[in-house]
C-alpha cells in the first residue's frame, strides 16, 4: 500500500517532492522540539506555510486536540466554521469533500452587519452568534485567524450557552486582544483547542493546521481500511 495520501497530498509527483523536501529541511533545521508525533506534523506545516520557525514553541495544544480534530473529520459531514472568507477560500475543497465537510462564514452577511451596527459590536461577534443560531457550532471545527472578538465570543458561547465544537483552531493575529483571546479559549476545559500564543497568527495558519489535520485523518482512514 502506498504511504502517500492520495487526497490530501499534492496532486503531482513534482509537487509532492517539493513539499516533502521542504518538510525535511524544516525537520533538519529545527532538530528538536517538545511536540508529540501527532502534533509535530501540524506545527511543521504551519512553519512551511510562512517560513517562521517561531511557531515551534508558540503553537500550543489541548491534550485531546489532534485526536478530537481527526475524529471529527472521520465522522464525516463535520462543518468548518470560520471567522473570515479567507479561511474558506484557502481550504482545499476536494480535501474537505473527501470527508463530506463544508465551510461556513457569515462576516459579510447583511443581517450580521446590521446587528453589529445596532448593538455596537463587531461583525465577527455577530457572525459567531449567527453560526450558533443555525446550529453549526455544535460538533464543528471552528477556525479563527483574523478576529480576536470572534474567539472571545466563542469562549462566551462555550461557557454560558453550552456550545461544544469538536475543536477550536484559535489563531487570530493582531495587537488588540489577540493574545488575550487565545489565552481565554485555552483556559477553558470543555472543548479541545489548538492555538498560537501571543500576537502572531492569521488565516494562513488556520488553513495550514486544518490541512495537516485532514492529512492525519486520511492516513488514519487508510490504516483502518488496511487493517479492516
């Protein structure tokens, strides 16, 4: 059986070779890290996404984060709720479709904008509330790479309204409440999380983390089939 994932890998041998060589360079330059065998492919892909080795250390995992994310993907049909369209555009639709997954974001919806103006909140807050009203957050993978207020609101929904996503990938970038929002989501114990500590982050990193989880899920799927 091939050791190469057929859905979550690059589509050509040349593309696969470049990606694998990049991973090998990262492994060689990092030399050592404190991540588990399941966690490191996620961190490595995040480093690969922007050539920033500081993510070796800044990336932090809830103990069940990888297991929860992979299990949610293998269940099939798990929604991915994002704070901004950039995450939805960056994620590979064929890779998501392999697990029956779809993306959702509401940041530019007219009703979200109107409610934010009426309540003097951010669109990101109202977008999370809309996702909750639509029942999309329960059991979802939630990816937040741009708006700290979305992550803060999600933490409130978890604490006060019993929302239980399968996994929160919390990586908003910025200077106002970005670090604090990630510390907040990581301080709760009800839902597994994957965060970048401090100010760094961004939609690209969320996409990289989710793609790495998809790759782990496909590898698990292939192993289960082979043992079957």
